[in-house]
C-alpha cells in the first residue's frame, strides 16, 4: 500500500525473501489465533465477545488503519522508534475503534432505530466499514492522493482532504446501498439490492481495487495518462470489474466450492459468499505485495502480473477450501452450515488482515528484516 511504514531498527533476524515471507506469515497467523482464543472462540474464549462486539471493533480497527496508514501516511508519530511507534499506533487505533462505534450505537442509536444496539445496530455500524474501506482506501492507493498532492499540499492536509473526500463518497454510498436495507421504513421495493447481495457485490469491488493496484501495478488505470484520468478511472472502473468478479465468484462457489447442502441451507444468503471468498483473495493480494515483495519482478510487466494473479488466486481458493472444510469448525470452533462445511470467513480473515496491516505498517515488520 502507499504508506510510510515505520523505520526498521538495525536489530532483528536477517532473512532471505522466502524465509522472511514465511516467518511473517507465521507471526500473522499466531497473532490472529491468540486474539481469537482470547476474545472470539465460541467455545473457549477467555472473554466471549464474538460475534459482537468483536466484529464491529475489528472492522473499525481496519478502517482506522486506512485513515492513519493509507491517508495520513503515519504523519505525526513516524519519528518514534520501534516497537514504541507500533504500540502507540495500535493503542490509538484500538481506542478509537471502541469509542466511535460506541457513540454510534449508544448515542446516535437512540435517535435512529437502524443504529439501535438492540435492533441491528451492530450491522448498521459495521456496514459503514464495508463502504469506507473502498471509498477511503482507494484515495491513498490507486488514486495516488489525487487531487491533494497535485495542489501542492503536504501531510497532514493531504490526509485531511482525503478523509473529507472519502466521507462524502462513503456517506452517499451508504445512503444508497446500505441504509434502505436497515431503516425502520425499509421494504424490498425501496432497496437497490438486498443487503446480502450488496455485501457480496461491493466486496467484489474491493477485490478489483486491490487486484488492479497491488498485483497489476494499477493497470489498466495507469495507461490513461494524466493523474486525474487515472484516479477517476480507478474510482469508477473497479465497479465494472468488480461486478464481473462478483458473478465469477458466485458461479465458482455454486459450481465447485460449496456443497449443495450448504447452498440449500443458505438460500438467498448465498449471494454474500463472494465476499467470503473475496476476503481470502484480499488477504493474499495484500500479503503478496506488502510482505512477499510482489514477485516475480523480472519476467516483463505482462508476465509478472499474470503469474502474481494466478498464484494469489490459487492461494485464495486453496485456503478457502481448507478453512471451510476443516479449520473453521475443527480449530476455530465455528458453526457448521452443512456437514463438513462451515465458518464465517469475513471475521477470521479480516482479523488476519488487520494483524498483518498492524505488523507491517505500524510495526514495520519489527524483529524481521529482509536481506537485500
């Protein structure tokens, strides 16, 4: 991602690229499981907060990483040495991820039944993150902080401008796609799409953004010339590619990856499952680009992109199958949907994404150093 990671200390393990990637993955997996065991395991958690408020705090934590890392580029605290800098950002993120949803649930929820904590308020609050992860995240990545840097602005004004621009996009996206599904006056004829379909489709748009930016080197948007054209094409174009991804993933799930019994049990809710498969794609896209170093780099632009795409998609499908067929139920103690198939990928994999972002962006992969 287009962020300023914390400066690595000279100490730590000096590792080759492959070993560095494997060790980083181990740190991410172990850190995620420890958090799960403490707060989310349905059977054995020390503090049972799953599915809520664990989910809402997790998703808002990711959004605040977007604010501080992608938009703000860690402005203001980047001078702190590690691990102090990482701990500071982590604590600030956690505090805000608790406070902001609490204000929405216990404050605004008293005025708007959609946000009432006893009437689906957790869903309403979490869905802000679904829209905002894209509308704020793309501004500091595919769009290259346009137009703020083009106006000569520096941090923190670039981040503030991006936050305000993203707020407008998020507000209207939420108002059109999410709120009609949750408002007290809701009815099927007043919604653009059912909420399950919105989640599956919009997450496919997120997959398009991460794929084009991270793995395809911002192609095809970068071919359009000016920064303004690139930025606007990326913002809009991902909805087109994302729609194609949604139907592709849905067909893949129905045809190959989900047993008929699970599809029957889910009914219309199967339309959310492109998001469940897509979150595995998101994890590997971010990992491949930001941890593994985005190999290959020397086969030529087209070949590099094709190989990255095939590898990350293959890893996503393989880990999706392993998770839903074994890991979710047998290790994480999540519920079965049908015999031999279960889990809630959006929560577990988003937890892994959050731990990865914190470790890489906030802590600068503290303790591990890639040999150059």
